[in-house]
C-alpha cells in the first residue's frame, strides 16, 4: 500500500499546468479550522508555502491564518521549552546533591524533549524549502483535482477516505482506507467508483517492505524480519497523475470532511522485486477529463482508463 507520497502541493501549479480552477473557499475553510484548534487538519509545509505571496484577499486570508497558527504553535512550544528547561535544572540540582535513578531519568527525558522542541521551533521558523515539505502521510491534506460545474477544480482533501454515509469512527475501524485496491473498486468502493474520481499529482511514493525482500534474498535462519522504507521514483523523473477516489462526508455535530484514497494495483516487476505487492496507478494526460467525469453506467470505460495507464519504470532507494 502507498502509505506515503511526495506530492505537488502548490495549487498554482494546477492552474498553470492543468487549467484547473482553485476552490479557494475550501482552502480558506481548511486553514481557518486548523487555526481554530481542529488538530485533525494536518497540512504539509509546502501547501502553506504556496500562500507566501498572496494574490488576492482570499489568499491573504489563508496567509493570515497560517501566520496566526504559527504564532500559536511557537508560543506553545516556548512554554514547553521553559517547562522542560526548568525540569532539567531541577534534575541536575538533585543529581549534584544525591544521585538517584529518578533524577537521572528526569534529566534524560528533559534533555531529549528540549532537543525535540528546539528542532520543531527551528522548523516552524524555517523558510527555505525541503523535499519532505511536500511529503504526505495518511491523515494529511493534499490538493486534489476533481470535476465540478463542467471544469477541473482543485480542492484540499485528507489522505484517508471516509465514504459518505459512514459513521465518524469509520477511520478508526478501517485505518487502511487511504488506498483503494483496483480489485475492490466495484465492491468496497462502489459508492465512490464511477461517481467521485480525482487526481493527485505525485513525483515519488514510499513503501514499507521487509529488508530481506528489498535485498532480493531469502530470510536467513534465525534472522528476525526487519522493516525498511523504500522511496520509489519514476525514471526518468516526472510528475504522475495518480488516480483517486474521493468523498464529501457530513455528519451530525461533526465538521464536514473532504477526503481521498489513491487507487493501487499489481506492481510492475521492479517494484515487486523490491519487495512490495502494490503500486499506485498513474493515468495518461489525455485521459484526465474522462477519468474526472465518469459515467456511473459505464464502469468498463473507467477500468479501461486504469488499464491504459502510464507504463513507468521505478527506481528505488532507502528512504532517509
């Protein structure tokens, strides 16, 4: 399963490259809800960076929400830093008077937390871009291109799909719904397949695999299985139009949710040889509109688009 991906996070690239209109109201809503304390709204740094130079009042509103959220985060981290610094000083004072296991443990924990807090503060204040700024994991948001009002539209959506009509605890009961297997589209995903199709633009994806499988060997006697994370990139490097399903979920007393799942299928030989049994599906540019605007009465046409995918070759390496 594609548990993580590196995405095109700048909504302006969708305008420029794909002629898509931005649903700016949904972007404003997302950032406003996060600023208001909705901790479930997890947004990659690259999506924030796209609003660093706002072009209009709506984008300025998003920019202001980002600044307000960063200020709140910094204040909270500074308070935590002060508390842990005081804890460290107390532990060191106790150790000078009488070394104890409890004081030593308190010193270790405080030292570790201080380092982590300082790293988070530095990252919060950082302005230079890094590749991981555009990396998403389940539960994080990404720009997704859909079809609405007769044209391509980009909306921010959570990477883990909660189908419409399901209870709010569906995410906990089915934590793997960030991927939609091709062989289950007409069953598990029948409410979305043929109805709500999307595209997320990805340039790399990451998979958990067994170390021995990644190294192309059998597990040795008495060897415990080890997990490693591999990064897969198409060679030559390029952006992939990854086929997705999405949902607009509403529930009583709950905030509405836009969410998506990436479609996966059997992998090409080089991905299988690296130890993984699934792969995202990159559709061809000429099939964008036919995919985004499906006919529910002609699912065969949608399967044909998935079958007529981009035939890419993937290089892999150990992820940092």
